[in-house]
């Protein structure tokens, strides 16, 4: 019997936003301030701003990866799949920003999260990617940052219909435009939505 490689998998994301702000955007948030999306548990509330931590299953280290808080996941198995009232079905990708791309990518590799694709994009700089279970990890190089620390930047969710989401959110959602990924479209949540983490929504992958 062949052994199946056990790849790292995004288990949980911790976001320091009041749960009511996410409910107002059409996410189904439980009474304890958490929500399940795309087989990932998102925990809302707490101190700080934006994404404050993540947890991954099947990695070689926990606690911290290049300064990124990485506690052990509280959930041993993924939560059930569900579609939210706003049409969101999963996390398409999670973005990390770093002033030192090589340092961050090497720290990820030591933890068992080796980047599978490393490219330079005109206008976006150096980018690294890999799948972490139900989502894509994107590492973006920003050498101009004054801080030496890497940090979690933002989340992009997949939704069934961007048009339906735009009708629901109105001026809180920016214009729908072509995404970098072929055959897909994207719209960014505006600042007046009141979240401390940048959020975008994408159409599903084409069949």
C-alpha cells in the first residue's frame, strides 16, 4: 500500500474584528464569535488588528514561523462545508507580506510549508505560492517596508455570484474587474465596511 503524502493544511485563522461586522457582510457567525468557511475555522474578536494568527495541520513546527504566530490548531479535523448567506463558500487565498522574501520562504520550508511557485510579477513584485489544503498561500515581497517583520495581510473569499454580492453590499464593495487568474473576476471590500483586514471576493474557478 502506497503512502499518501501528508501536505500542510490551513486549519484556523484568527482575525481581530468584532463578529457583528462580519455578520453585517453576510457571513454566518456563531454565537461564540467563530465561523466555518471552506473547511477552515475563522475565529473573530480579540486584541489587535487584522489577521493575528493562523494554525496549520501537518507541519513540522508550531508557535511561530518567521515571527508569524502559529499556534497548534484546536480542531483536529476540518469543520463541515457550508455556504454563507452572502454566497461565500471558501477562502481562496491568504496573503503574507514580507520585507525579506528569502528569509520568510526558508522559514516556511523548515516548517514543512515549502513554496511551490516563485515568480516576479510586473507591478506586484516577487510572489510565492503553494496550496495549504483548501486555500492558497501567497507570499508577497515588499522590500520597501520599514519594519523587518513579516505579517499576515489579507484574505480573499470565493463566492457563488459577485453580482449577487454586489447587490447585497452596495457601495461597500468595489467594482467587479478581471482577476489575475484566467477566467475569474474579483471585487475588493471598501474600507467603509469597517474591517481591519483587507478582504476581497472572487468568482469560482472556471469548469
